């Protein structure tokens, strides 16, 4: 009887130890270092989801790289949607604070990106709910940098940070 | 001797990581103690007051009109601002001061909130930078713990005429 009791006690001790160590570490890792996400929608075609709804890309999101809110023009980033805080959107950074850019379909033809904000656009213009709809977004909404496509296997690749030349800013701010 | 030191170092690093992760989860999902600076929330919160903020309301989308929130500054993501929620999405906000003759109003866009400090004369808030996205809100302040003379739940807004009827 004493032996069975000892077994139960050791089991619970191991369980609590695992729970209070593993869960916070895992949660902190997913919040602060990296996580994965499935991309939905066509706003970043052809870079992401070229197959449409048949096969959604799964991307690796790197939180660590944006912990100081440092992004570059051409990066693909995920951010909290300014119109719906329950949703995350994934777009390409087109302009940083201080840049003046020519917009597509925005109410103003030229926009100067305010301090602490960035201008993001989907690669599939016209099918993208991006800064051309909701204006510059605050850097505080930045969630992660998308660095690689992990699934499907035939689409394994590192996502390049490339700014389409026709979308480069009219006036670039001094770094 | 070296193995003993190495073993101790690994254990120390292990504990640091473990407690750091527990601290992250506590601050991110439950709440924490915050020190406020600046005069923009007087008389409710004064400079160098210490308050308790909870982050559950933000995750469950339960922030309401009249709540005092901590949010990331829209123009500087590394600093925080502490203001009261005057309007939620869809609310009608009077953007001109009460002394103006012609009243100008606008509606708070979807997914945004309108923030104002209680010290209207000395507060840079949504009247200056416009409504801010809900996603910038980090937590809700509901309890003051320092100074002890002011210990307790926080007061209602002293500026009740800022809340327009929706």
C-alpha cells in the first residue's frame, strides 16, 4: 500500500513540474520567438497562396526579429488588423515613417507616412485590404516577420524581402 | 570542479528561463503593476502613482466606455500611454472643445477607440492624433496601490459631458 501511494505522489509531482515549466515556456516561445500560421486569402498572390483556396501556404512567423519594431521596405510582415483586432493580416512593407508614397485607390494621391507608422500593401493590388484602404498603420500593431514558407513541401522557400520597383517611395526618408 | 560549476550555471540559466517565461505569461495574460508618469490623467491618476493593470479585458474584448487603459503610443511603439476610453467603434465623438460655438463631431471607425486624458487642458490624446486601433490597447487600469492615501478602485471620469449619447 505504501508503495502505491509513493507512485501516485511522484506522478503528481512530475505532472505539476511539467505543467508549470512546459506551458509557460511554450507559450513564451510562441509569443516572443516564433510561431507558424496558415495564410488565407489572395491578397499576397503570387508570393503567398498562388493556388488560391486549394492549398493554403503555412508560413514561419518570426517575432524575435521585430522585437524592436525594426522592419525594412519589402519585408513581409503580419500585423493586427486595424479594422478588426481579432484578426491578423499579412502584407508587405512598402514605406517607412517619413517616406512619401504614391497610393493606389486611396482617398489621397500622395501620403507621407507619419512617425511611428508604416505603409503596407498586398502584392495582389485590387484584391487586397491594405493601407490603400485603411491608411498608414502604427508600428505597435506589428506582430511578426514572415521568413519562410513551410508547407506545402513543394513550396519550401525563404521569403525574400523585395520591394517592387514600381511601388518604391517617391521620397525616401533619411535613415 | 569545472563540472560542478558548469552544472550550477546550467541550473541557474534553467531557472532564469523558467521564471522569465512565467513572468511573461503573467504580464501578458493576467496583469501587472504599472507606474504612471505625466499629468494627463489628473485628478484620477497623478505623476508617479503606482497602479494595477489587468490584461484579461483586452483579450476577451471587454473594454468599455469609461475604462482607463494602457495602450502603445501610436507614434512611438516602444512607449505606453495611459488614457480613458471615451468612445468605442461607431460612437459619435464631439471633437471640438465645449467652449467652441460650432460643434464638430465624427464617428469612431471600426476597430478603433477614442481616448482622452482626464486632465483635458494638459493631455495629448485622440483630440490630437485621432482614434487609435483597438489592437494597440495593452491593459485596463482598475486599482491604485500608491500613494496609500489614494488606495482603492479608480474614480469615474470627472468630464461626463465628453461622453456623447450614441
